[in-house]
């Protein structure tokens, strides 16, 4: 079973940047889709960005132009570079691995953006 751990969250002022990392216990080389989700208190978890094994990416409209997802299969790590952060980006950010028939989640890392 794939185990995921996120890191890099913290407190930042609006307009600032953070880089989140997601490290897998095992290889992600054969996992087609890796993704970042986020969830604010009282809301449903929402998809932020995805990246395939071939490097194809997709982003939620709310983060396009500000966030960049990337992956380094050699070190089993997925990144989320977050620039021009807004208070509405405040949430717990979760890493996800789509490995049919299973889907795996990390425990999350808190991102707080002050106004």
C-alpha cells in the first residue's frame, strides 16, 4: 500500500508563496495520476491540481496561473508551488495517489494565508 506524507505548509501573508511536498513511501513511477486536494473547515474536499505520469497537468480555475504541480519520480515526490496566495487558499492540503483499484491519501498539511 502506498503511504503519502505532506510537508511545507505554514502561515504566510497574502501575496506570498509556499511550496508543498508530498513524499511516497514507495515508488510512484507506475502511478498515473497524482493530485493535490484541499479542504477548508465546513467545506467539502476540492481538487486543486493533477499531474499524470506523462506530465500532463490540470488546475482548478481558482488557482490557475498561481499554482504549479510537478513530480519527481526518482525521489517519489510531488510538489505544489503556490504563488500569489490569497486568504481563500487557507485549507488543509492533501496529497492523493490514484492507483486503481485504490486511492491513497496523506494526512494533510495546513496552509494559512493572512490578509
